[in-house]
C-alpha cells in the first residue's frame, strides 16, 4: 500500500466562468467546474479514475483546503492511500 500527498492548484479561467484544478505532482489530473465546491465534488472521482488507469486502486482520499489559512490561496492538498490492483504491471 502506498501513501501520497499531492499539491493541487485551482485556476480561474479568464473570459469564462470555468475553474480548473490541476496538479504539478501528478500530471494528467485536470478537473473542471464552475465553482470551488463543484471542483471539490468532482475531484475524488477524477483521482480514482486516474489511478485506475495506472493500475492502482484508491483506498482512502482526503483534502486539506490550504486557502483557509494564509499560506497560499487557491491551493489544496490531497492525501491518498492506494494499492496496486491484481494483475497490474
């Protein structure tokens, strides 16, 4: 079983009402939504799907909203626990 912590950024797209959540820690993670709440709602499924494509299964998932503190606005940390699926290379 593996543990990971990903840093996520929330970007507001100019000239539209869309927002995007991306990760520099895990390329390929892109989540779109019209609000921060919608991004957070869609995030677990996007992480699950991405890990399954890599031959892993998501065991636990949680987020820490860092914008509530002063550290960095529009940043979120995701904590994951994952395992390789049977038959994965």
